């Protein structure tokens, strides 16, 4: 058996060797920058040359592991790189140097990956945000950013993060999910997909509502794929994540304030600016605050077919959240006037949910019908009905139409979509027939 003292000494010596080799290669790179092609192969040759100069003879497996870690540090994101390359992992969460968690198949799992210390986590955070012109320090201890592949990053450091730097990476598939894949996953049904596609092409204003990690952005990406290619689309995001396939897309991203706290460009600023850019569609990645009012006004003044997401647990909650965000704009509107704005602007709310078993589904497709007194009237067109759970914890249920045909059916027909009664549950009368008898 290895002596614990010898093991710790060997680990310390390996750490010193790793640091030495990284410093040697970093100095070489400063004087001889590598071409963008085949960087990994070129750097591996440099690493082998630097290692041979030390005249050390490590076991082959240990040497290969050391080389792999060094290349991950220099070209990727250190210990996190294998997690980022694993397509089955959807989220990576670093809670200080010694606790790294992942999400796989909707379940949280603690990994055996650790960092040497908090400074090592900080170096990874800085490596992510520096190319984007963002900063993080004691005065601005939180930051939102993105990786080159579009994955969303949030970091928090001291004094706000008490137990060491926190880093959360929401990964996105390199290949954009299609509506057929969502159907095969059970996230929605074929009739629901046909209906939603018709609504997007017919230029209805759609809000995707859902909790954190429920799949709102993924669904927004799928819906944006239904937009005809001859329309001009302006996307507005905090950190650019949307992957639109159309040619005529203008992507706008917010800008944080400078070191003096000035010259920030917010989502609200970009929504106002987008109205001057002759957009056919405005797609806001997520409404969080006062920009919701500007978005509603855009929807009410001829910019039909707009799409956005927001955090809420049900379609009714989504309306309340919209009210709250509009009030955050600082414009003092009577509540009834505000609700009339919402009712006239929003046509459809799609509720995306993450169920207890980790699966993600569209649980409601709800029409906003207008006002009745001081209340906004909602009609569920489709909804998910849970029937139980298996012994393994898998949620059982069915996505089905409610039998109600939306009031905006004429708009769909005018756009060339005459959806048959079977889409909206034509067999409902057959289901109710035996009860009547």
C-alpha cells in the first residue's frame, strides 16, 4: 500500500512539474504564436520537447494524463474540459474549488473533479470572460457570459460567494434540436407542433413561460425555425444563445457598464433601438424587467410575430409576471390599462416545464382571449395531464387537446392554415357520449 505521506508528496511534485511545463510552453507561445489550425497537435509537440528536457521518466499512463491536463489548461477550461466535451451533460456547477456537480438526464450528480484552490477556479472564470470584454472583481462580483459554443455562463465571486467562486455553465447542443426530435422525446405531440408552427407563420405574438432549466431557450430556438426565411429578424439577448438558421438575422447583445458604472446597454435599450431597424420579427431571449413594457408596445404597434421567454410556473403566473415587469419600467400605468395592453399584445402562452423525473415537456398551450371585467381571460388549447408515476419515478401522462378551438383560428386560415378538427380534439364528443347516455 502507498504511504499517505508519499502519495501527497508525489502529488505536490506532479503539480510543480505541471506548473513548470505550463510556464515553459507559455513563454514559447509568447515569442512564437501558433497558427489557428492544428493548435493541439503543435502544442503537444512543444510539450513533449519540454518534458524530454527535464530528463524525467514518468510511467506512460501518468505522463499521458499529465499531458492531457496541461493541454486542457492551455487550450480549454482545465478540469472542466472533459465535462464540457461530454454531450450527455447538460449543466456544470462549481461550488468552490472542491465541489463540482453536473446535471445528466435531469438529475444532479456530484463528480470527483476538484480544483487545486479557489485561485484555479478564478483563472477559469477570467479565461471565459476576458475575450468577451467582461470583468469580475470585488466591485462587480457577478457576471453573465458565454462560451465559444454558445453555452451560457454565470459566475459569482467574493464577497458575494461565501464558500469560494461559483461557476454555472448551461450547455447547449452543438446541433440545434428539431421539432421532430422534441416530438420523439415526448416534449410535445405532432398536432401541437402543427398548431404552434401555424401560429408562428401567422405572426401571432408568443410568450414561452417556464422555470429555470425547463428548456425555454431550446423551445424558442425551435419556434424561431418556423419563421419564413424572407423576413428580417432582430434578436436581443443578455448573452447570445439563440441559433437561428435564417440568413437575414441581426443579433444584438447587452453590454455591461464600464469600470465607472457608465455606458451600459440594457435589453430595454436594445428593444427600443430594434424598433428603428425595420424588423419583421423581434425575438427577445428573455424578459426580466422593464423591457417587458417596451416589448408589449412593440407588439401592439405593428410588430406582430414577436417571440420572447420569461420565468413563470403557469400561463396565469406568466401574466402576473408580465404585470410586475411592466411596473418595473417606472411608467405609472393603471392596472386595468396595463392588463389591456397585455391582453391585446399577447396571443399565445406556451408553458414549458421540467417534471420531477427530469423530463421536459410543453405542459400548456394557452390562448389569451381578451378582457372580462378586470381579468384577462385564458383558454387552454392543449395541456399535459399527469396520470401517475412508475416505480422508477418516471412521470406518466398524456399531452392532449382540450377540445377548444382558439378565437384566432381565422388569422390562421388567412395565413393559409386550415387546421382540421382532429388537431383540437375532435373525438372529445365521443369521449363524452357515454356519459350523456
